[in-house]
C-alpha cells in the first residue's frame, strides 16, 4: 500500500458550515473521528492535565467552567462549558484572535468513541481569505491521527519526531490529502471550487515547507 492510500485511510471526516455568531460571519470547521476506548477514557485524554501533554501539549490553569487555561506555546482562553464525559467548550485565543472550540464525545459501539470537534472562526480576516478552513483543520488532523490515536492504543508519540513528520514523504502525502479533503468540504459547504482548492494548496505548502525555506520566502516577498 502506498503512502497516499495510507494517508487517505487515516483522514478524519471534515465538514465546513457558514453561519453567524453575535452578528459576525463565521465558519464552523468540524473534524470527526472514531477512536478505540470507552467515552470516559477518551474524555480523560482530552481533559486530564497529566494525560493531555502525552499526545498534545502541556496545559496549565483551572480546567473548570469559568476557569482559564493555557496550552504551552499555543492557545489559551476560558472554559465556557463542561458536561463530563460528553462535551466541553473553550475560547481559543491566539495571536490576538479569538475563536471557539467545542468537543463532543459519543459512544460508537463497544469500546469505541466518536469525537467531534467544532472550531468556529471569524471569516473576516486576511488569514482566512488566504488559507481557508484547512489552516484551522490540518493542525487538528495531525494532532488526532499522529497524537491521540497512538496514545489511545497505548503508545506515547515522540513530540520532536512528530513536529518533523509533515516534511517526510509519508507526512507530506498525509497533509496534502487532508488539504484536498478540506477543499472538498469547503466546496460542499458552498465555497467557490477554485478558491477552496487554492487556499487548501497554500496551507499544505505551509505545513510541508521546511522553516528555513519559509523564512527565505518571507524575506523575498
């Protein structure tokens, strides 16, 4: 089996919907995947500050409704809703932008749990216009397939190796396949086909370009 087929088999389900929030145009970028494990165990992987760093990022703060959290080197925000072990919602505050994340867990059968993450973002930004939903979704794809899935199977991912994985041939195939999936999800949600594919290709290029080359391109532009 080649890398492209392996990557396509692993891609989570993607959905893009457009609506408004507090009078502002937003997109709901949704990722869904079914994992091994009971709901309570998968819930612990998302919410236990001792388990979360083993597949995602270290977290500090008060992980209760009204509390503040901070992911190391990434987003922080407020916990706005928590219904253990079924769902939680947080604000996602990063680089001056605020978006919203909701995670829902449902039983999918014996020892199987379906996780749905909905990330709601303001679409009136240069970043969205340039990269679209893939820029929101591919990071979750990588975390879920390369982090959460092995962790729930009893393996702890090597964080440094995973950071470099998108630059490998297998990783590049996975990122590009995810980007194509996000383009099709955007089109299915009413987006212009050419724009959707151009934005997803730009996101894939970002993830699969070595940092040094990205810096060179920035200096040349």
